[in-house]
C-alpha cells in the first residue's frame, strides 16, 4: 500500500458577493437623490401654486378696482354733467327722508338718500319707471337695500325706458328679488321734468 499523500486541509474560499458593495452604495445614492428630487419637485409645485393663487387674487383685486373706478367715474358724470336732470323724490310719509335722483341720458340714473329705514332681510326697495302713456303699467327696475347706516345709493346703468317716455320715478318696498308689478304703496315718487 503506498503512503498516503500529505495534504493540508484546504480552507473554503469566501464566496464573492453577487452584487458588489459599491453597486449597493450607488443604488442607495440614486434612491436618495430621487427622493430629494421628488421632495424638491413637490416644494416647487406648491410654491408655484401659492404664487399662482396670489397672482389670481391680485388680478381679481385689480378687476374689482377697475370696475369700482369705472362706476365712480360714471356716477361723477351723472352728478356733474349739465345735461343731467335732477329729480326730487319726496317721501309719501312725513317720517321718511326724501330721495334725490339724477338722470343722464347716456350714463343712467343715480338715486341716493340717507337715514332710510332698514328693510327685513327678504325685502328691498325697488325702483319703478312710470310711463307717460295713459294706462301703462310701471316698469320694474333694480332693487336695493339701504346699508346698516341707512344710506341708499342706487346706480341704474341701463334704465328700462328713456327719460322722454317716463313721467315719474317711484320706489316701493318689495321682495328682495323684485316684483313684476308694485305690491305695496309708493314710498317715494318724483316727477321727471320734460326737458
């Protein structure tokens, strides 16, 4: 029998990892970078939305300011133009203050007064144009409530009839949405001058 060969026991070699460490590190860095980008993207989108909302509010504010300025100019023309006609509107009851109307052929009617009584929440003052034509029914116009201080300021930009066809302006208290015909007694009435 031959002599057995002396073999030193061999150590099992450590297996090489299937995915190297540097690749794991690269994947982790990529995920971290992607998460950061997603966070930044959300932050930027949120900032853009907030900026857009602020811009929209500014645009609306400018529109309202422009509309208010246009109405103020229109009212100034109605009150100051020599072609405008002043119409006194005395109250039917002594306890009520008088109203003052001014009618401009191109810019409309402005009616104002102070110390008016407050109407119930579902009621308002309605303007009527009384036609010159005999037997014609009053023509309904706008409704408005006096403010908390009793101030009344109504601008009718497009009156439903011309001054030449109108005999008088009248105001009654009606439901807040207005009525097709007066449902209460006249509270104010003013004759429209013929000129």
